[in-house]
């Protein structure tokens, strides 16, 4: 059965190679033959297991994965859109809900968010920057989070204004009240993402570029077009026109009796924040408990963050029903050899004047610290070197092949051309069964002549210098070796094993520009194994290059995918440091420019550093959660961490601004800030993201569950806890004085005149 299966697979491969179609055509026919119609039923009938993959399988499955959860993502956004449209309205009343609701205003705001995303994608597409799957999935989430928060803050600020004022006056007062914090938050996010666009990691750089422009466009549309939409919607409500059908006007007594539609009556969340949430946080026992819990959580996250491993498991990014899931499981469980590893040597000087031949080879008279000897020694400690065996050396085999002791290898006719071994055509004819007895190869098989004079052998010992060929001998015989087929008479022929190991372009000058020596990695089962094996190979090559004074570098087929993980921690920390530092600098500048009062930002940058738990602490907590949930550090998670900068700014800037401009003692100012901005932030960003993120847990692909549902949920919950629990406690204990009180003191201070 097994022989039949192997034969069948070989036939399939040979047939496929004759076809000249696209990779998808190959894969479709390969899948049809291997899985559905032929081999899989045959194998299953014999109680065997068949796992298979092709070179383009992962690419094709990723394409299928990108469309597998379109409906899930669409439902997630639709749920968020529905919630946004409802949350902007007043407290629901059955008698006037069709007037007080703001579904049309919410949909208008959502359309502005989508326009900002499309504008960013369109601009960069016009200049030749391609968007990626990460961008299309993450950017709308980020901009929607920022945009919804601003929408709620603006609408709620207008509602808090006196109804006696005309709508223009209410809009003006609302913009004076919340405009500085919205401007500063958006500026912080735009600059943080813009600086991140200089990061060398392509995924993070492109994401930062798209995010910066999208947030900027969203801010401009929020303070212009959306403000106009607010005016029209409030005029509609005051004129008793139906939401979504403004052409119809209601003049019923029930509508008239509902005084104050769109007025200042606080909503349920505002009352909860001011009457329940804030009083609980004002208790000293609660304050101490909050500080202790957050400090313990931060210290625990610091310890846990070291356990976050770089990488992205291939099984996670594939659909759960993919045939490659079983393939990767079986490869990890049963294979005992890793991927091939090539050590590439550049500019190898093979001339007789050079000593580089002995610095590379591993046979007799080679240097003890030669490259191949060092590879063999490294294979004795595979747990640290990740090298499974000594390298297959074309140089060693070539030197053996041309040696006089290899009687059946390097031979020539009387005219000086290459003569193959006796058991190969034309010396051996399979039809007659005669080998080397006469005919065209008789001159190569005359044993007496070979033993007495050796004229039919390529070299005598006297022709070589310490068993090493001269420059001209090396140059002439190397192509013979690479074209020689291995056989029973001469197993050292290099045609099969080393045809692609040497770049012969320009080798006539005595220098081989590039050649490789093949070995194998140890079995690599986890992503960290791939990363560590690549790092170990690079360190080995660096040491060998330094000691041999030759340019040597390693290569394996997976290196191009895992090179990003060698510096992923440095890239992530640089991104986060830039983003957090930029946000803090913007807050500090905002204070000095007085378009926003002192910003008690989580970055801890300002005139007063008390209580600066910081966005840094928030990110430390996120890393701790990543370690607990076994979320790896990769381009997707780094992009999510950068995105969380914007979300973190939204959670804290508005609340600190409201705290800084309110009057009273610290507890009273915290209560006022939570009652105004706290309710808007909670309804605008926390609940909106929660209702959308929950839908993602039903995704068919593990990558959405891990990197979008779990990580987004952690980002939102941590942002809520830091912005609406920890920050109010810190402000109530260590908050700066009120800006209003400082202004009053300056106005009451008597002026001093200078007398001559």
C-alpha cells in the first residue's frame, strides 16, 4: 500500500510539472487529487493518515482566511454603528423617542469616520503605498474609537448648555468647553502615529502612516461637518421633526408635553458616574485599595512581560477547518529533522596562492578551525546551536573526486575530455549488459594503463601541491565535477547534490562569488525555536567570519519570515516610547500654550509628576495580559499596541481637562469630571468597543479570536480601568489645583506700581 501511494504521488508530481498554468491551478488539481477524489479515500480505507502541503498552500489558505470572517467583521461594525446611533440620543421615552433619538446624526458621524478611512487609503494608494489586511481591519476600529468618543463628547456638551441660548450659542459654548481636549487628543494621536511612520518595520510603518492621516481627517471632519450635523439635528428636534424622516413634523400634545427634548436632563450613565461611581471612588479605603491593586498588577505585569514570546503561529492564522492544520500538527509531532540550513561563503578565492581552501574544507590537511570543522563541532551541541548534523560539502567531495585514490571518478580520454565512470553511459550499456569492456570507453578502462602510467587518471600525486589542485586545475575540473553523476563506481559525483550550490559566474578569475554548504536545523516546533535557531545561525556565522576573515552568512527558507522577530522587542519598545513620549510632549505644550489646562496625562510628562502611572503602566499591563493569554509579539500585536496609544489618550485627556477647569476640592472636581466627561467617555468608547468586540469571539479564524477579540477586549477594559478608575483616584489625591482658582487668585492679586 505504501509503495503504491509513493508511486501515485510521484506520478501526480510529474504530471503537474508538465502543465504550464498558474499556482492556483496547480493547487486546485493537487488538492483534488490528494484530498478529495483519489489519495485520501485510498489512505483512509487502509487506516492510514495522510497530511499534505504544497509551496503555495499557505498563501492560498491565507486568501481564503481573509474572506472567511468578512461576515463576522461586518456584523461587528454594524453592531457598533447601531449602538452609536442610539447612544447619542436622549433618555429613551416611548412618547418622544422618534424625536429625541439621534439615529440619523449617529449614522452621519459614522459616515464621516468611514470617509476619513477611505480618504487615508485613497491618498496613500494614489502615491503608491499599498494597504494591507492589517490596515483594513485595524484602522476602521481605531478611527471609529476616536471618532465615536469625540461625537459623544460634542453632543453631550451641547446638551449641557442652557436651553435659553440659541443653538449657535450652545455650539459655541460646547466647543469652548470640550474643543481643547478634543484638539489635544487628536493632535497627540496624529503626531504619535506620524513619528511611528519612520520605524523600519514595514507593517508598523505603513500602519502608522495610514492611521495618522485617517485620525487627522477624522478630527477635521468632526470639528467641521459633524458640528454642522449637530446644529441641523438639534433644530430638527426642537421643531418636533421625526428622526430619519425630518420632512415629517409632529405637533401632538404628547410631543409638546415632553419639555426639554435635547435639553440638559442628565442621562443614566451621567447620573451613575456622578452619584454612584464617583462617591465610591472618593472613599479612602477604596482609594488605597485601588492604588495597591494597580501597583501589584503593574509589578506582576513587569514580571510576566518577559514571558511574551515573539512569533506568529502558522496554525493560528489559518482557518480552523484548513487541511494544513493536520499537516503542521503531524510535522511537529513526527518529523525529527528541521529545515535545511545553508552557510553561504562569498568571494571564495580558490587560487593556489590563497589559503581559503584549507580554511573551508574538513578533510585531511584542512585547518582544524575551518568552517566545516566548526559546523561539525556545533552539531555536537544541537540544543544551543540548532544544527543537527555536519554540513554536506561540495568542496570536500570535489577534492576527493579529483584525488588519484578515487580511480573511478576524475578520468579523461586521450583527447583530454571527461570520461564517465564505467557503470555509466556510454561506458555501460543497459541493453547489452556490458560495462567498460570496449568501445568508446576502452581507453578509460584499461587497468594496466591506469596502474602503470596513470595517463587516463586526471591527476597523479605529483601533479598536485599537497593534494590541492592549482588554480588552472581547479578551474578546469570544477565543471566536470558538477556535471558528474554519482554512481556505484564513483559516489562523489556532484551533479545531483551540488548543482545549485555554486555560482560559477566569473569563477574563471580565481574567485567563486558565492557557494553554499548545506546542513539541517534541529526539529523546530515552536515559533521561538525558529527565532532562536535563526539567531544562533547568525551568531555562528559572525564568529566564523571574524576568525576566517571571510564573508559568511546563513540562509534557510523560513528566515525571510522570521527576521522581523529578531528585533521585534526593540521595534515594539521604540514604537511605544515614541507614541507615549509624543503624547506627553503634546500635553505639556498644550499646557504652556494654554489651549488646554494642565494635562495630567498617563505619560507622566508635565510640571507635576505626581501620580504619573502613565500610558507606560497601561502598556505594561497589556504585556502582562498578553503573557497570561499566550499572545505572541508580532506585527499584528505591535500594531494593536500602537493603536492602544490613541485609545489610551481618549480615555484620559478629556477627563483630566474637565478636572482641571472645574472648581471645588479635589473630590468634588473628580465627581464633576466623571459626571460630564466620564459618562461621555464610557458610553462613547468603552461600551461601543465592547459591543463590537464581543461579536469577534465567534470568528472562524483563530487569529481574529486571539489578536482582535482577546487583545481588543484587554485594551478596552484596561483603558477603562486606568481612565475611569485609577486616574480619578490619583487626581483626587494628587491632582493639580484648579485652573479657575488660579485665574481668580491672579485677578484678585493687587497690582504693584513702580515709583521713580
